């Protein structure tokens, strides 16, 4: 199983972003400015391995709890939307 590192970082303006890196490749750094961007890029990275990936989360020292919670909340909203779309497709 391939590990994709997802690191929450903070820019000088105090805005969070997520840095993605494939641990099997040296030059595989991707920057994600929001959860939708993150989802697209992680899906593309995972496609190379037929979805057989594990995500390892971490955050830089300068990332606040508020920023981490924002990422968590956006992830939960995104996952809820995806589940809702799946149910609509199954019902329709």
C-alpha cells in the first residue's frame, strides 16, 4: 500500500492549505487550496495505484487548532455531499 502524506500548512496570510506528497516519488508535491482541490488531486494520485493508498495526516507547527478544525469541517461537508450524490444516483 502506498502512503500519501497530507500536511496542513499555513501561509503568511494565515490561510491554510494542504500539501500532498506521494512517498514513493521524489518530486510529487501538490498544493491544495481547498477540500475540493484536495479531493481531485488525491483521487488522481490514488488512481495510479488502483485506489490502494493510505493517507497520513500531519500539520506544521504554525498551524492553529482553528485551521485544523476548518479542514476537518470542510472534509465532513465534502464527504456528506459525496454520500448524498451516491444515494441520489442509486435512487434515480
